[in-house]
C-alpha cells in the first residue's frame, strides 16, 4: 500500500503515514505536516491510539466497548500508560461504517470524521498546551445530532462542561474543575497560543533525509516529546538524549529541575546488591545509573549550565565513585578489580564490563568536573590513581566479554557489556578498532532474543564503529517491524510504562547519531551517514559544548557546516568536506583557524560567535531545505509495512 493511499491503516487500527502533500514554502511546516498520521478504523490497542497531551495531561482515543462507542482515555501524566484512566465515551446514534482520523502534528490536534448508518460526526480534539484540559468540538450531520457523551463512571469522576457554540458542541474536560471553567471561557485565546507554542516547538532540531520513513518517524518523536513525556520524570540511566540533541532542553527533566531540588529515582535499595554479592542481594541498580548521572552529564554538556555541574553532577559523582572504591581489590597484576556484580539481564560476574564502564566513565567525569569548577578536592589524587589502575575490560576471541571468564554465549537483547562503546563512547576514536568491531559483530550475530530496543541499540553501536549501512538497516528494521508508525511502542518482548516513550525517543536519537556525533573532544558532522542518504539537511541540532549545528550535504558530499557557540567552548570540528574548503564568519569573511587532520579544523569561538565551513564555491542556505524523497515512499503502520 503506497503513500498515495492516504487513510490506510494497519491491523487493529494501527496508523499509517498520510499521502504526500504539495510543497510548502516553510520547510518546518512542510516537513512536519508531511509526518501527519491517519487511521481508517478506530485503534483497539492503547499503543496504536493517537495521543494528545501537554506534559501534564495525556489523552488517547480508541474504540469503545462496542462499535458505536468512542473512548477518550484521560490520564494525569503521573499515571502509568496502562493504568486505569478516566474515560469519556461518545455514543453514536448509528453504527459506524467508515472512519477517517488524522493526527495533525503541526497543530497537535486530532481531526476525525465518522460516517454511521444514521449520519456523520466531525470532531476535533486537542489538549491546549499548558492548559491541562481536553477540548473536543463536535459537529454532526443527519440523525447523528443524537450522538451524546455518556456519563463518566463513578469510580473515575472527571470534571467537564459542554456548551453549544454555533453549529458545534464544545466539551472541555480535565482533572481540575477550575481549569475546565477557565478554559471554556478562553477557548479562542487557548487555540491561538496552542498553535503558536507547537510551531515554535518544531522550529528546533530540523532533519530531512531521503528516507521518508525515518524522517516522518523523527518528527513524530519530536511531537511525542512534548505531548506525552512527563516533566517530572525521575532521572535515571541515560534519560532522553533526543531532547538535548534537538535543542528541546526545556523538556529535559534534568534542565527543568535546575534551580531547585532535582527529582532523582529512589536509591534506598542500592545496597542490596553490593559488589561481591551480585544479584543474590537483589537485582539492585548501580548508583551511577540509578541516580541518572549519564543523563545529568548529557544535559550539562549540551547546555554547559554550571548549576547542573556544581549543584547536581559533581556531588553525585563524588558519592558514586566513593561507593565503588571500598569494593575495589588490588590483585597481583597491579590492577584494581571489581568483585562480582550483576551484568544487567545476563549474569553475576567479577570485572563485569558494564560496571567497569560506568566506573571508568564516572572517574573521568569527576576528575574533569573538579578541573572545570576550580575546586580543591582532597581525594583528587586518589581518583586519578584509581582511574590509572582500574583493570581493562576482559576480552576474548570475539571481543569484549560480559566479565572475567564470561563470554557472550547467547543472544543478549541489551548489549550491556558494550556500554563503553555506546552510548558512553569511551576511548573513541580508539574504539574504531578491530576489538570494537569484533565485539559489536559478535553481539549482533545472535538475535533470537532481541526486541525493539535491541535494534535501537544496534543502530547506535554500528554508527560508533563506522558501519553506516548496518546502522541504517537496524533503524529501518525497528521502524518497519517493531516500531512501525507508532508514536509509542516499546517493541515485542518489552513492558509498557515509560518504556513506551523512551524506546521510540531512543530510535529518534539513533537517526541523529548517523548525522551528528561528538566524542574525544571532536564534533563530527555526518559521521556515519548511509549512502542511501546522499542529500541530507540538519539545522539547530545541539551538541556537547553548547554548540548549535546546521549542515547540508548533496550528491553524497558535505556542502557546508555552520556552528554557533553558546558557551565559548573550544571547537574542534570534523566537517567532513572533501577537497578545498573555506572557513568563514557569519558575514562571509575569513576567520582564523588551525588545521587538525585532513578534514578537521580548530576554531576559537567566543560566546555567541559562529563559524561556517564551506566547500569552495558553496554558500550556506539561509534556512533548511526539505530534501527529495528517495523512490516512492510507502505508508506503514505499527504492525509492519502494509502491502
């Protein structure tokens, strides 16, 4: 089923991308509108249902208990995805014979027309940003004027009011009765502010590639980040890197918490799984992941906000490193070793690569943060000694092991033993070595137990070792067979909850990993771009060091790269331009630079300054462009490509 068949949907009411629209003058509006999603039957599964929200209220729309019922499931975002929700149910007068639903991402609203045996119902639903209420407008034809909202169940009361305004009936519902009254009195203003907010939201982090499946999924995740992601999500693990890379830092729970006490996950259970005990003491998370320190560090690097470093990251790193140091054991080889810890989802092993990677990363960050803050730490020499003596990762013929004496012997969906390679990117560019390639290839050769997030992880690992085609293949596999057209779907074999948001957001970041990367102090543009993407445009992407990056390539070659500094950090840029190039300021005048390799330049940039590196004879565009689609794009739903 090609994209020309707008309105096609997958099994069970899964959505498809809509047909191509005529070109528009605004590249942001054009690309986001192109990503709108359509349904031709009401979705049955919550994972397939359109989602509306503003970060405080989340609404999903799907079929009710009988064909003539349509359910709006309203949740406060503190509730889990699959928990009981307050339900608003619309009863049609007749039996539906045709559905056409469209989730308009540009305006963040659902538009639907339902034809029944007695007439037709037209509805528009949205959650005006910042209002915390659902607004549904209904207009009817024929005997569907009898369509009506059913009373809400007694167990889940939901404040609501309905009014008739001209030919339309307007229903406003939400968790707070006062918010409902205020919204009903100011609907026109809320509509205007809502559309303005969302259009500004999309003007950050632009991406356009020939693969429309990837491009549309990317924009769907930019929508999801604001519609469904909780603002007060406990910070754990690596968080949601997509928020930082796409310059949506205001949505990042780490940045949102800056200035007041941050909300981290509970860590009272940590000491149940002490090194040397492993999972026998309970499957306890390590403090580095449980406290979300990689997520905090990523928020700091992309914003360079000293408050995050001083008030949150550095003190937590000190505690986390201190936790581990009491368990390190000096062995005859002169190295410091870890007793048995649990390598996630695999085994209890000494010198677990997962634990070593986190500890090595934490030591490096702690030493660097001490330097950046200019503070005196009495334990600094000890930290440096531990970092120098910490044992290397156990290795074997197939690369890095799970831990000492424990090779990877079965399919492992999480690749936790390769955390050092991705997403920590430790030791790169040394990681672009035979060891890294062997480690990745061995893990990727056993896929029996893989699920959705495994393919997202594989895309990141493949990009890290420079396998652009494999990275693209893993991403496409996730989108086509596990993620489909879904706004949220964890993938087969995974639980719902926040995973339903984090896995698709991770896939959106995996696409960006092919186009922008930063490790070893070098910012790399188009580092692993597949050959199938000869024309690519990015704009407003945020990189570590608080750099904002615009770039364009055509016919398989990079044309130009523009970098603006927000923090005045040193810039080492691998621009990827082959042949002769120029280094200019924003006004087209030459600016000072130093060579640092065949395709890299070192440029001093002050806060607010920009540099443009262009292939000789090229000039940067004033605004991003939407590149031509490759071949004939196909519509697809969450359960896989539709024939």
